């Protein structure tokens, strides 16, 4: 691998072996239940409790679904507040980024709706975080602006690689955020939900979805990471990217 030659960078399926070592165990809390998620325009998604499900916090679940070969859906279900977020990740035929994402906040039929809707957030901007995915895989993230973040591989087969890619952040609960990114070099995107409430003990759950080394076959796998806040940059008011 040559760091500056992006044609030699590791494909998504080359990253997969062992990358999911820190994945949390799945839960069957929602097995046998069904949920109708809707926004102001009507039903957004209907889900039967039979897919990979992770417990993020009390009554807060992350569910990963792959309804079609080139589409993956990440569901974030807050059963306490009756709210949800549906993130649809789609592999396109062309374009940069090749893999795109759509975000739809929703409510859950049959539950009392409380609190604030899941909405875009700038809360992570300025933070530098270490994420450890396994004993061999570690990356740092620097959250730059509402549109961009930078990643650098500190350990693993991509060690030494770094890039700046598109990102989107949604607030789910205080201190808990959905963080997603879309890469421009490797045709893939990720959806994660990260608990930032304890700066020394961060936790995330997520998925990577994109194309394999052939550029033809989808690759779809979930993972998890333990993290730690390394530093925070505070920009003076007129130069604060969170305000721009």
C-alpha cells in the first residue's frame, strides 16, 4: 500500500476480518414486536423485530436492516420518548460520494411522544476522539464542521492512512449522537450511534456498507468501538465552524 496512491488503499471487504471484535452483543428485547414509524408525510418505515438489534441506553435501540442488495437501513428507536430516526444508505451507480444517505426523523405509532425530535447537531464539532474497534484496529476522528470530519488510522491494516470525508450528526438524546460518514475514495458509508456522556469511556455501535474489491458486490457488516476524548478545540466566535 502506498499512502498517497489511493488505488492501493484497502477495499471495504479487506477491513472486515477482526474489525468487529468490540461489537456489543445483540439483544432480543424487541423480538416479535412490530413498529410503524411516521413523519408529517405519513409512514416512513414498518419494522418487525427480527433484525440485528443493539441496546444503546435504557429503552433506546439501534437496529440494522438490509432490505435490498444496494440499500441498508439503520433504525434508532427511543421507546421512552416515542421517537425514531431512519437512516437509509444507498449504493449508487456513480457520483462522489458513491454511497449516499437520507435522514428521516419520525415518531413511533402507539407510543406517547415526548421531548425533542432527533435533529441535526453541531455538538461534536471541535472534538478529537480515539476509537478502538479491536486489539488491532484503532482510528482517531476530528469533527471539523457540520459537513466534514477527518479520520486517521492509528493501528491496523490502514495504519498511516487519513482523509477528510463528509459527515452528518443527529442528536438522539443528551450526549448520545448518530454520527455518519460517506467516503469519497472507497465506495462506502457508515452509520454509528455514539454515547459521549463519559469522556473517558465512550461507546459506539455501527455499520459499514459499500462495495467490495471488485466494485460490484455489496459488503455489509456491523461493529462496535470503545472511545476516549483526546482533546477539544474551541474556536473564537466569528471563526466557529458550528456557527457557519
